[in-house]
């Protein structure tokens, strides 16, 4: 939150008890976790396979126990990067 403060908005979030932004962020993170649980496989690999994995690897790849499950933040960053690259979403 503090990274977005600049100019006349410096120290804006210092009074978070008025804006309750921290609570809003917690709620949005809960929604993101809910969406991932219901839209992903039990191994939390489906979002990565569907949207990020290169086409050449989608059909033949080795599933093993050494694959690291990406965190919600990592997956979100990779999805944003992928969708921006294709022009499927645009940031305002």
C-alpha cells in the first residue's frame, strides 16, 4: 500500500482505520484463494497448464513430485504477464 503513496497522497494509508484497506486486501485474497481452489486441479497445476505452459509441453510432460507448486502471487503475476502479452486484458 505504501508503495502507491506519492505526492499529495503520501501517508494516505497511515490512517487505515478510516479506509480499512488492509481488511479489503484480506477479503480479496480470500476470494482469489477460493477461485483457485475451485478452478484448479488437486495439485494446483491446472491454471498453469491451461494458460502459462508452452503448447509444446502441454501434451507430453513428466508429472513428478519434484514440481514446485506456485504461490497465488506467483501464479497471478504469470497469468497477468501472459494475458497482457496476448492482449486478452488491458490495464487501465
